[in-house]
């Protein structure tokens, strides 16, 4: 990062992994279902924890959850769930692990209904990125409320409005970079 470039104010100055995530990934519009599922899984595990914690465990999650292969995760049985519960490298929360399996199955159902999950998630905004215009950071929005309600109606777990808002930020549906962030505040193509 050149000295003149400014990051969002919430990015820790001393956390290189977090900075890399912010600079290269957070808020970049994505239409890749594999990435959309990875971020949904990680965001659901983040509930009650710091994102820094999840970033540090991301590779362990990748290994434990079969490279975030949604089809494989949807087929997990109780033996696999128990193996995950015994894996100290990831967040060992039974409800979150079971939700990952349930959510994978519903993710696939949605993808089948819409042609791909990307078409589903982007239909809420007509395929456009919502750009935050104020200087205030939010935890939820009317959009995250709507998406959360729909995902819950379909049976997904750990998809409250705050988690969904973070998810929509991460995948670029909502561009929530600070107005003076030199990295990504301007709209990105998806």
C-alpha cells in the first residue's frame, strides 16, 4: 500500500491478514457460487466471534470442509459432523456445523431454482451493487432484512439480518467501504 492510500477505518493497522482481505477481497462483487457459499459458511461461523478469528482459521475451515465444496458438505452425515466437532483447528460449535450442512442443502436448492445461487442473491438488487452514501457504518439494512427473511423462510440457519448484512458486504452486493477508502469505495464491476 502506498502511503497516500487510505483503508476503511475499521481495518487494524497491525493485522496484515485483515489488511490483505480488505484490500483484495472484501466488497469485490462476486458471481462465483463456490465463493458465495464459502463466504456464507464463514460468515455464519463468525456469529459471536471476531472476523479476525475466522480469517486466521480460514485455511483450517477450507481443509475441514472439503475446500468449501457445497455438494460434499450437503452430503455430510453424523460421522462427519462428529469429526468436525473434534477438529481443534476450526470453530467447534455443533449448531453452526449442523447449520453449514443444512445451509449447503438449501444453497443447492436455491441454485437449482434460480440457475445458480448468484442469480438468486443478485436478484435482490437487480444485479447492481448498493453503494453506501453516508459516512456511517450499518449493521443491518432493509436489504439484509429482506434477504435474511427469505433465507430463513427457506430453512437456512445463522442467517439473521446482521450476518446477512456482513455477507452482502463481503461478496460485494453492498459496497460499504468508507467514503474515503482508496481501495474500493468506487463501484466495481462484477
